[in-house]
C-alpha cells in the first residue's frame, strides 16, 4: 500500500498561484456554473461523510441547512478547525499543507447553502494555522474568489469541548464552550432571540437551552458546521464528479481518510489512505509498524471509541467495518499500545482527560466521570478492591444520564471496552499480580516533529473546574464561568 494525495498535497502549497497551477479553483468554477441544488446533489451522490468523527452524510447536512434557511438573515458557514481529539493531528496538517483547498471547499459550501459569511474557528494555540489561513484569505480576496462572502478567522479557547459542534457555536456567539441541544439548522451563530434565565422561558444553564426544542420557532438563521478535512474533499468532488470520488474507498465510506498514528510505533505521523485500508497497513505505512521486539496489543481511536484488540488489526479503516467490531473510525487518530504498555494506565489517562474536560452541565457526566477516573487510577496503582471494580461498572452505567453531548458516552465506551475486552489486565492489578504502573498522558497533540509526537503534558495540572490552580474550586466549569465571555477572550484579530 502507498499513501494517496487527494487531500494532502505531496508538498506544501505556498501560494494561491501555486494552488491554481495544481488545478486549484476548478471546483469553485464548476459550482458557479451549477445551481445550489445541483452542487448539493453532487456532494450527496459522492457519499462524502463528515471527517470530524461522527461520519454524518455531508450532502444531507447541507440540504437540511439550506431547507431551514431563515427569511430575514443569511446562513453562515463555520469551518471547525478546533482540533483537540487526543491522538489526532490531521486538520492542522491539512491547514499547514494547503489552506486554499479548505477555503475553496468552504466557498462552495457557502454558495450551496446561500451563506454570506464564513468563519474559520481555530484555537488560540494554533498560531501557525491561523497565520496561514489569514494569508490565504487575503490572496483569495485579491483574486476575487470570495466576492460577496465575508471570511474571518476566530481563535477560541483550548478546551476539548470547543470542538463539539454546538459548543463551538456557543463560543462564537460570545459564550463559553458548553454544548447545547439545539441543532445548528435551528439556530445559528447570529443572535435574534436574547437569552433568559427566567424559569418560564429558559433553563438558566450556561448554554442556550431555551432554543433547544425542535418545534421552537425562531427567525435566527441556520449555520452549516463542517470539519476541515470534510471541506478539503469538496472542491474535487464538484470539479471531477461524485463517480470519480467513489473510485477509491468503500460503498459506505467512499474516498480517503487522513490518519494520525502515534504511540508504540517506530515513528509517529500523519498520512492519507483510501477508506477501507486495513488498520494494520495504516499503522505500518504511517507509523512504521510495531517497535522492535514488541507486539501490538491494542489500538485506541482517540478517546471516542472502544479499544481495538490486536486480533482485529486487519479490520478495514472505514465507518462501517470498525463499527461492526464495536469500535469506530472517529477522527482517524490511532494511539497504538504494545506489550510494554499498561492498558489500564492508558484507560485511566483517557478517563481523566474526559472527566476534566466535562463542562458539568450534566452532573453525572462530571461527577461520575471524575469518580470513574479515580477508580481507574486506583486499579492502575494496584490499590483497588474488587468491590471498587463493581462500583466502576455501576458508574459507567449512569455516567450518560441526561447527557446533552457525546462526552459522557465516550467515557462509557472507552472504559467499558477495557473491562469487557481486557478483563485479565484489570484482574491482574486488582489481585496484586501486576505492580503499580506509572501514569501516562492522554491529551491534545501539540505537534509531530521528526517522527515524534508531543503531547500536552501540562494538561495533568488542569483542574476539573478548568483552572490550573493548585487546588480545585469544587465548582463545575458551568457553575464557575456562567454564560458570557468577554469579546477579547474569543477573538484576537
């Protein structure tokens, strides 16, 4: 197997002229010759699925947004570039490699859903990506590509939930990244209805839950939110057609996927492969395979899906195949663990990350999540009793109660997969047959240089209240921060 280059260009594209010389812009030209419905139909026929993790059909999302457009305000397009899934570095790689392709995809999307605004939402720490985007936006504007469309870059907070679709919109709208229930096609980023904490009109919670009901009518325009990689696929689909896009991949997962491989491999890296490539080949091609003298025991796809045991490494990397073995593709970030790693320690680290990053709007997610992380740490230290393992299972069952986003489900899925697929590892710690293992860090990737990934180890100092104080305040982030942000906290333009 060799790597492919549909989304990731073999070399970094340094200018709009260079991009145009490599056939860039043809998708936008084609979109201008087609009606909006024809563009959406082509994207729908391609089978492109969202590359942010959920895998939702892109054409269906675009059509839903267009069908729910408001009468008085135009729709907005938001590019989700707030990458923070542990083990994933693909969106930042794409933006560094070729921001023009992402912007062209966003402009096509804006035409398709009748939007007059594009917002690229990155994080404060993503200075390289933000600088590349701003320079590319200026070039595109001078070339006339974005006429009639306002494009801006916003750099938001570093919290994991900032990348969750509704929390992203909350942040752009001037609040903290607390997920809401209202779907983007019902209410977008342009305020029409004021928030209220009155018991008769709202919930009083930080996110705008009063707008959540699907039957709650509003004049607010919808917002289309798409991931960086998703939009990077759009120009060639529109330029070359849905049939061309389907020449690689599988029937249910056509096209390619940009993967990140880190952990117990010879090297770490990012590469693009055809959907359906066996996971073992992905690890070999991008990561160089297992470390010398070691064997792979499991792969953790970020902190969103169940452990993949070594016996399933020949499973195709596609949405349907990985779901069939009880895991998932997610954002295609793969943390490889070998026979020198402690799977309990890895799970404890993933659990802690999710518990700390929970916003606390849903009490079980925060409180049960923190207790799950503590119990797993007791197991890791071989300091847990069998009744604590029973409590662990009980907490896993309740952590998702009332959850408004997928974070609690992720906690449940990852931890349950350890208990169900690697029970001997847990029993060995509980029975004292395995000594305490050292803690590891599962957090956002800071970069990959010379084949070595760097992880945000500073996250170990982050408190459950989202501060880095010596002690935790005992308040959830939702309780401590309330609703509104100051504008300068959100945008450094």
